[in-house]
């Protein structure tokens, strides 16, 4: 009896300590929430969304600077939201009320989205419930997920869009799958091959309904910001043309590498890799068109899209959690221990190196992560050749 009482006392003490530590950590995070290092992207979502809600120009640098400075922004220029105005609709709930609380809730929302996406991916790719904890280990070791969460990036919405699309396409619920494409459209340039593949698949399978629902859903989303500001798209185009952000920023893209090698002033070089992406898809689609399965094709579509897109950031690489979850499930069920050990070691090396670059990228620049997607693509191809189930291996023979 005394032993049971002691155990209960120890449990109560441990719980009290956990509550104190949690409260302290929450207080520290709340006090530091204004710092650029934590959720730096939120200030642009908040300020742009705030302006649009009030019928103002959400791309006005003067107004953005005024709002952002009122929340502790100390840089010389304001941080602009380069997404289409329709993307602001998803941050409207976080543009009301106290800024610090809204930012804290947004960070929790981003964290929830990536955890929920990982949870669903484990089911989509056939993982069993009793091994689901492996998905959290994969998520915890995948460095782009940290880039996304720490910056509070909207790519988390795109990830949920891709996962939701896969989940409902697998169940042939095309209307709901079409609705999820509205989230993917927040950053269409990082998933550009998906849109082409969706069009080709719909035409080939004669799925006119999904094309109609994708069109109507995204059209409605595009029109909604005009209820707040009828001139918002005109303002967006003018600001984007003046800034030419895609050409100014030094991003971890193949097109940027070509410009640095062959001439920074040759902006057209930034789009050359996309030509290669379209050519790859034309061959890939022609080979796979009769046995197309979205869950099996999406990892490769995302890898090639991110490898060849004209503009993206390291946080956008978090979409590739889809790739790592699929391979993780193959590892769980593969009997080839040596192959699995080599793949795990390679995966940890890739992400460990990315962590090292992340810790010092203020000194050397984020563009040095340009190797990450090619490395993960090579790792994925090796996994296909070694531990993928026979049916999956046969399905992907075109990239072997």
C-alpha cells in the first residue's frame, strides 16, 4: 500500500513539473514571438491580410512598412507576400485580434498541418497502425519541416492540399479532392507538373467532373478577394512586375545556378529547367498513362517539380515528406537489412548536412541547399531499385 502511495506521489510531482516546464516554455515562446527567427513569414501574412480586409492595397510597401514596424519589424524594407491575393483568404482568421496571440495560433496551426499530413500519409501509403510511430520519427528527422515550422510558411497549406487530394482521389471522391486543389494553388509554381498531369489524366480518363470542380473551386477562390478590393489583382501584377522578386532573390533552384554560371543578367535561364521538366513529364505520362496511380506518381512529380521550378525556397522542400514517408513504409516491411541500413544512413547524412547549412545559412546563403532535392531524388531512386515492393518497383520502372 505504501509503495502504491509513493508511486502516486511521484506521478503527481512529475505531472506538476511537466506543467511548470510547459508553462515556462510557453511563456518564453510568447515573449520571443516578435523575433524574426520565429515565424518570420507571419508578419507579411498578417499585414497583407489586414490591409485586404480593410479594402486597401495589400501590396503597398508604404502601408505594409507602417503596419510591420508597429509590430517590431526593424529591417529597412517591408516583407511582401508574393502569393496571389486568393492565398490571403486562408490567413484571414489570424488577422483579427492581438498580433502575438494570432502569430502563436498560426504557428500551432502550421505544426498541426504537418503532423496531420504525416498521419494521413502513413495510411495513404499502406502503413499499419501499430507502426505509425515511425512516421513521427521520419517527420522529426526531416529538416525542411523545421524550415517550414520555424518560418511559419504557408507551404504547410500546400502540403495539406496535396495530402487531401491523394486521400480523396484514392477513395474516388473527386469533388472533395478538387476542393483540396485550392490549397495546392497557393504556390502553383512548386507543384507545376502536378497541374499538367492532372489535366492530362482527366482528359485521358474522361473525368470531366473533376476538371469542372477544380476550375470552379479555384475560380471562386480567385474572385473572393475582389469583394474586399476590386483592384487587388491589378495592384498585385504592378507590384510583382516592379519587384521581379523571382529574379532578384538567390534561391536554391537549378535555374538560379545556371544564371550564376552563364550570366546573372540572363533571366530566361531561370526557366530552362522547366522545359526539361515538361519534356520529362511528356515521356513519363505517355509511359504511365494507362496505369496512372496518383499516390505512386505524386512523389516523383513533386521531386521533378522542385528540381526544375524557376522559384522556390528550402521550406518548400517540406512537400517531400511525402517521399520520405513512402520510403519509410517500404523500409518497415522490407527484409533487406543491409539495404535499409544504408538508406537510413544516407537519409540521416542528407538531413544532417542540411541542418549544418541551416545553422549557418545567414553566413553562406540558403541557395547552398540547392543540392538537397537532387540528393533526395537519387536516394528515392535507389530505394525504388532495392526495397520497394515488386508492384511499386514495376510501376516506377520508367525512372530506373
